[in-house]
């Protein structure tokens, strides 16, 4: 081919690629004009069951969760979060602060990793979920006073920034931990403390049974406060149609849902990588416009983790394909809009 035709061919081909792959601006962490997601969406609000921008347009935010900050706090820094924003197209970062298992109650300096996450998010113009990671401690009332003290401080320091999203109890669990008995009373107390300082940032409440029983919360949602959402968690290798039915039931009752944690593995964080089941879930979330955050950035070697065993031991970011696990490569492509989700 003559060089000129070759050039024309290349130009045409790249124009076609741009047109056909051009992702909807709403799914970009930074748009073509360089505006960050927080610059574009501003103060988030809840509109019916949907998350909305300051201007009242529905949005679906997508991003990544840290692993337990006591284990993987080295990734809660600006270099990694910027890499995730720029290379992974991440719009929201979740700082998962466990309470026990070496978490905040036992080791309060862990809070510094939440602060470094927030500072990076403010600088980079992305949203940040401050996650009070109730898990093996089961009943959120156990550390209610500590939660109020913690969220009061976060709200006083950062409540004026639209970047902040509060997640007040990751996964309440255990037979004796019910919505009406423990979770709702806990949530009302913590929400009251946050709202005394911060009138409008989104607050996400955990639901019974490891944040699966959104249908139960939907029977008796929290009144009196605005911009409240409820979390649904799933692991694609364990949870399927039955859990999606529960979510649909809750949505039909008007419950606003935010998936603050889901994994491509089974419910242990390991046990295999389930891309097909994950795609069914991603399609469900897309259909309902539900925001999501994937579990999680770590190099432990478990299937839900983004990095292969021992990759990036210092927390520098700039990962190459060989650093990423099958799940990491899959989620990166999903976030970059390179895998079509029907
Ligand atoms: C959730 C937790 C999260 C946990 C993942 C995977 O727990 F919110 O903290 O992460 O889902 O289980 C796992 C890590 C492991 C680590 C472990 C330590 O991936 O590497 O060793 O935390 O706590 C769930 C979710 C669902 C269910 C149970 C749990 N479920 N759970 O459906 O039964 O028991 O942790």
C-alpha cells in the first residue's frame, strides 16, 4: 500500500475504534476535558432507589475496595489510588477498616490508612467510602460508641467535601443480629451523629446476614434522614439468582441499594474465579443502575484479590498484566469498559 493510503487507513480505523468504543462519559473517572468524577457529579444525592448527581441525573459509580487495611494498608496511598483512577478508570475507592482481627479497636493507628485514602481521593477528585468493617464482631452495637466517635471525627474533618461516603457497618451477621433488634437502632444512632455535622453526604447502612437481607431492611427502612442507602454484598461463586430476587424485592419496595463489596470468587474470598457468574451480576447491576465496588486490592494470592501472590510488595501501583490475577485483569477491563456487559 502507498504510505498515504496506509495513513488514511490507519486514521479511519482509529476513528472507528474511538466511535464504537467511546464509553459514556458518566462511566469515566476523568473525562476527555480532564474533569474528575467529583467535579462532574458533585454532591451526590439519593433519587428514589437511585444514586444521583448534584444536578439530578442518575449515575452508577464503579470502583475498588481496599483489602483489610491492617493487612494491605500499603495500597491506601496516592500512587496506587491514582494508578487505579488513571489505568483502571476507578471512580470510587473504599477504605475497609476492620474493627477486630487486628483492626481499629485493637490497633487504632489503622485509622491513618483511612485518612491517607481520603486525602488521596480529595486530591484526585474521586469518591471515597469510609467503611466501618463490622465482620467477626457481628453485632454493630458492640462498638457503637467507638463508631460514633470515629464518624464524628471524620465528619468534622471532611464532611464538607462531596467526595465522602460513609459506610457505617459492613456486614452485620449472626442469628441474634437482626434488623429491628440491633442494626437499625445502631444505624439511627450513628446516622444521627453524622447528620449533626454533615447534612448531605451519602450514608450506607449494612443489612442482616452479611449484608444480604436487603428485603428485610426494605420492610422497615430508616425514616427521618435523607441520602441513606443500603448495602447488598455478593460473591459470584456462592450467591446467584436467589439473592438477585431479594434485591429486586427490596428495589420494588423503594430501597436504594449500593453494592459496596462484591467478589468474583466464593464467599470466602477464594475458592475459584467465576467470570461468567460475575457477568450475570454485572448485567443485573447495570440494568438497575446500582453502584458497585469490587473486593479487593491485595497480593495475598486469593482468587478475589487483584494481584498475584507477592506482587507489588511495596504498594507502588504501575501494575503490568503479569502482576494481575485473572480477577484483577477481568475487573480492570470491566472498569475500562473493554468487556461488554449486556
Ligand atoms: C466478607 C467480608 C470481607 C471478606 C469477604 C470474603 O465476608 F466483608 O471482609 O474478606 O467477604 O469472605 C475476607 C478476605 C480473606 C480474609 C477474611 C478475614 O477475602 O482473605 O481472610 O476476609 O476476615 C463474608 C461474606 C459473605 C459471607 C461470609 C463472609 N457469607 N465472612 O455469605 O457467608 O464470613 O467473612
